[in-house]
C-alpha cells in the first residue's frame, strides 16, 4: 500500500477553476504536492496537504483535487480500504467533508481518473476558512474490514469509473 501522485494531466483536468488557471501555475502547484504523511510516529492517520492556497467562504462548498492516489496492492484488496476525514483542527473550525467520510476502495486506483482522490469540503461556520498551500487539512486512515457472508459482490466486475461507479454497473 502506498500513496503517489496522479499524472499532471489528471490533476490539471480535475482543477475546479473552470479553465481559469494557467498551466504554468497548475504545474507549480503539482510539483509542490506533498504525499500524505504521519504527523508523529504514533499517529493513526496520514495528513493530506493542500496543493494550493484556498479561502472557503462561510457556508460554501468546494472541490479539492489532492493530486494524490492511494494504491492498495492486489493481495490486500478486499481486506483494506482508506477512510478520509477532516483533521480535528480543521473540523473544529467548521470544515467538514460533504459526504462525512470519504471511503476509498482498494481498486479505486484502477479508475479512469487514475484513482485521483478529490475531496468535497464545506465550511459550516460563519467565518471564512483559509488553508495555505502545504497545510494539512484532512487525514487518511487505512483500515481493515471483512464482508459478511452473503453480502459478497455478485460478479468479478472491475471498476472503471470514479465517484459512485459501483452504483453504475450495467447502466
């Protein structure tokens, strides 16, 4: 299991600024992306760092492409996943994930978007939240799991899409 960067092309494609960011700026952001890292040797999670500076207005929702993917080796797929939650210091300020917890399946790195971890965040406070480039804002927690008898997948279909793709099989 490891973290790595998605390609620059995928990162640039997923930026939320509607083509308003020039490629030189985006490349600088991409080159400065820090891979997730533990804060201390006993930290349960690994911090995800902002790839660029952002101000999240009160009650606003934003898309944050992290530039990161999590790769789960074949032998651990079906036994481990990655959960992403806000860092407690950010949650205390009112920053939360729109889906409360991001669940990254072991085969997500095979998705058409290279497994790019994109987080959708919301500022629930009445004050703007500023997150400078390089600051930790979320944390990933690798966790083991098991599937209950009878709840296994009906087939061996491979993931092809990203968000919500497991709901779209056969459509």
